[in-house]
């Protein structure tokens, strides 16, 4: 991914893609003092840009380091990267990490490094293919308790168990993994939040040990605006047996229907279709007329 044309914003300047390098003794690499964001631009406008920039700053603060830019500066840098690469629809990846000034667990004197990259990452499926849904394997790893890891931070270290879980799922032919939390309750997928539809009511786990996704919050609001009841509560995996529809939400995943989790099967239907359309209209991915089709 490093050998291509384009520009990456790195510590305040725009550098050619191939030259956006860091030192091998970076603290972020050795000790996971690294946080990141995932954003999408639709028709030239980044969806919920300020919330994402703020979350990057907050994620770093939770890990005890400071992003040396304001939300406004991060927003401007993000827009500059998109413009420098000539994109309109793209995925954006800001990342902030502790630098290489000292080595060891303690890193009090490191400076914070910040990079923002962007690339074209389309929603792979047309709406009809998407409606067939993906398959999830139950992960062998559990989301840690808030007193075990800084679960409110979008911290790189928290993704170690996500990569392990996703690789195992892919090896067995599934698209993604369902992660339970430390209590054995349904938590989320490896990079997206989860929703269940039971008898017309939408249920989603309380975000008390995983990321309260910006897409999750948007979809809850859109669903309520449509008149659906949305309940945030503890969800046991056994409940999938009496669930008709399941979908994932995330910046990259957008709204993605699920057709199978372990041996439970679902038929993506009216609620999945409605939330895909409403989210596309809200982000600006589709015109309201297209979204209503
Ligand atoms: N959970 C995890 C583990 C994620 O990586 C993501 C993607 N950032 C989400 C949930 C969804 O968050 P958002 O809707 O803000 O992209």
C-alpha cells in the first residue's frame, strides 16, 4: 500500500505518498501508543468530519498523549488531503502516534506524530447484492472490560484481537467475525457495530465496552425518525434464534445486512432496506429520490 502515487498529510505538510515514512523505533509501533480514525467523503464532503476529528483527539487523550492540532486544523488538513489527491468519494485514514524520541514503556517525552491519508474505497456491492447479506463466525476473542483496556479510545492496540478474529473467520469462508464481550454478551463485529430486528423493533447492544460508532448513532437517529422503536440493551447470543434481520453499521461498512451468524440465519428485509436508503440519503451518497426507490 506504500508504493503508489498521491499525497499524504504528515505532521503539517503534504508529502508524496511513497515518502510518508516513520522511524522503526517509534513508540507507537512497539507499544501500541497509536490511535486512528476512519472517515468517508461523499461527493466531496466528509460525513461528520468534526465528530471524527474530535474523536481522534479524544482517543489520544484517553491514551495520555496530545494531538498537537485543533479540530479545525485537522478538518482543514483532511480537506486538503482529499483535494491534493483529486478525490470526491473516498475513505480517509487519520492516525496519531507517539514518536521515536525515547524507547521503553515510559514515553513521557515523545512527540505526537499525525498523518492523514485518503484513498478510493468504494462500497463494493450494489444495493441488491448487498441485500443478500454477509456471514459472521463467532470470534474466539472477547471485547475486554472497560477496566481491562481503554475501550472508549479508537486505539490501534484494541484491533489486535479484531485482526485475529477476522483472519480466523476468513480462513473458514466467512466475511467477518461477531465478537462477544467479556460478559459473553453480543458486542460488535471486528470493525462495525451490530443491530438486530425482532418483531419490527430494532435492538442494539449498549456501547459500554466498545466504540459507540458515529454510524451507529446516526442510524439510531434515522431509525427513530422513521418511526422504528430502537432499544439499547444487553443482548445474549441465544437471541439470534428469534431475530429476523441483522445488520452492521460503520464508516467503511455503512449499513451491511447479515444473513448468517454461526448456525443462525436471517433474511435481510424491510428494515435493512430502509436503513441502507436512509443512511445513503443522510451521507449524500444518494439523492433523496434514489434513496426512496
Ligand atoms: N467498532 C469498531 C471496532 C470499529 O472499528 C468501527 C469503525 N470505526 C466501528 C465500531 C464503527 O464506528 P464508526 O461508525 O464511527 O465508523
